[in-house]
């Protein structure tokens, strides 16, 4: 199964060398109406998910990139 993760382009080098970190969750999306009990990494089964508010990415000038993740290797 393939999953997708949206992030700012400036985070790409760090993610590629250190992996996805739940300590940075909400950095793009901001605060949530219903806070989660603990930090997490958001993944989607669709690149253009209805759960992804793409308008949030338009607020900054920094490019947003989508990572393709092969979930077969996840535990």
C-alpha cells in the first residue's frame, strides 16, 4: 500500500536523513479544532485527500511537497 505525506520543501532534507518526526506535527496545519492526545504523523491513502486542506498551504510562500511512502515496510 502506498501512503502520502505533505510537508514543506525546507523539511525534506531532514525527513530524508532522520525520518518523519511526530514532534513537528501541526507545523503546516496549525492548531486543530480537536487536539490529538499525542503528537503523530499524518499519512493519507490519497495524494489529493478531502481530509487535506490545501488552502493551508497557500498561506505561505514556501513550496509544499508530497512524499510517497511504501507502507509495506511500516510496523
